[in-house]
């Protein structure tokens, strides 16, 4: 895909909704599954979208891309969401050009995460871009931008303590259990879902809770079995989920279904239960929270937890932003140089034409004028012109100067 990088900045947008303005239940209406993502890729060209990727997590749904207008992106996105375009627009933020670029850098750094410094977002960005790239919707501009975001995120992780300590949504769930459940060692814990969040959740349960009674369930039983054997916990087949829900004292749901899989009528019991729903959209029927003896918690409630680790992370924000300024500056400089590619290419073509001109060959006293030596001289002149354009954009002047430079080197 040949995107004109020189004009790409002005055509680059992000439109999204996040935890900052919209609660989890409504965010769930705009969650994009893998199947829906592929459908968007099939429709994108018809909507005038040139490059794009969608970031859909428990905290946000965002579409980044190149288009003539942001409406091309929002209209495309909402063809696959349960929520309407009107609802999305009423709650969304829209950023363009440099503001959109900075937003992506901040998201990748964990500065815009629901739990500050949550490093899991970087893997989600990689996965989203990989899907779009496979379908030809990631060109030079977006690929360079995302690579810069990944590099800056890595630098922040290595040079600051922004992601230090063990704070993430899954660890916040562990902290919540610690604070609200007594005699944890005697409780039966059920974890439904063993994807990325579920795997992280299970490791935190094993590492930080004194409970040997943990059971995993996954729609694909092989994945649950594999993780259970790796971490030394139990697993059960998906068809036993209702039975296991009834027995469990603590239930954690980390699936990516587009509708509830744990229902209130399966929870009517005298047994006290804590249910933590880490899914967006919510995968536990919301009426379950109204039942006696049932405490239902979602990701928004978990994110409000504060501790010393988060306070230390907050102190690292200025350092992280200083690193971002460097990487954003480098990316903007690259974009500025890409604007000059057409004129550099045109000058190089002209110099090649001059080099093969019969009159020039007759007047040129340099031996082997029509060989690779001529190519070397041309490239040297182009490199010099590129350096001057970087300092001062006077294309016409540099064009004439480049030709004069080339003619002058002919008699060296």
C-alpha cells in the first residue's frame, strides 16, 4: 500500500470511547471480536478507509486510521457494533493529526490505561496491527508510527518505574479478594476463561492467594488443561460449568463472549459468592448482582483501587512523558522528510537523464562516465540535497543547486 506519508498526518484520525467517560456495560456494546474485526477489514475500502486498525480492550474501543474524514472510520466501526453510531458519537473522543499521534503514544505507554502503567496494552496493539497488516491495511505511515510507539513503550518500561510493581486488572482482582474474603485458603475458586487475561489472572491467583482449590474452565478444554497442568491447579470441561458455578465461593470470569455466560438463575443459593467479571462486554448477567449473598464486581470497580504501587507509578509520569516527546519528535521528523521524497525522486530521475545525454557525455572528461561511478555521484548529490531540505525547505533552490553540484562534479 503506497500511502503518501507527506499528507498522511493530516488524514490520520482516532475515534474511540473509553473508561474515562463510559461505564463497562455501555463499552461492551462497542467491543469488537476477532470475527467482527475481519468483517470490518472486508468493508473498509468501500468506506474510503485507506489504512486502519481497531483496538478493543476492556478499557476502550478505538479505531485509528487514514481517511478523508473521521466519519469514514466511525461509520465503518459501527457497522459491527451492538451500540448505534449515534450513541458512539455522543460519547466518543475524536483526535486528528498530531493529537491522534500523541494519543496512540500515550496509550501504548500505559499513560491512558484504566490502571496506570498497565503494560498488557502493548500486546493488544501488536495483535490488532498484525490483523490489519495481514489484510493490507497497514502501510508505511501506520507501520512506522506503531513501531515508534512500541519502541517508546519499551524505553519507558526499561528507564522508568511506570510499570513497576504488580498492578494490573488481574492483580487488582487478587487485591479485592484479599480485602473482602476471609479464610481464603478454605474457599473454592473458579476461573472461567484462559485467554491472555485469564492466564494472567490464574498466575496471580497461584502466586498471591493461599488457596489450593482453583479450577479452570475454558470453551476449548485443551487450553484449560494445558494451563492447569502448567500451574498445578484443577480443570473441568465446559459442560460442567453450571455445576462448578454452584459449588464455587469465588468466581472470576475472563471470557470474550458477546453475551452473558453466567446467569442469575444459576446463582440462587444460600452460599455467599464473590463474582468478579473481567470481561467487556460483561459476561455475567447484571441481575446477578441484585441477588442476596452475591457480590458482583466489574473492571471499573477494580480500577478504582489505590495503593502504594500506583502512587509510585504516578510519580514516574513526568519521566515517561519526557521519553515520549523524544520518540514523537523523531517520528514527526521522519514524516517531514517523507514529504520531500517526490522532489528527491524527481531530481534523481533528471540527473539520470542528464547522465545519459549524448551532449553531456561528449563534454564530460571524466572516464567511464556512463558506469556505476555516475550512479554513485548522483546518489551523493541527492544525499546532500536531502540534508539541506531537512534544514530549510526551499525545494526550487535546492533543485537548481543539485543540478549545479552534479555538473560541477563532472570534471573532478
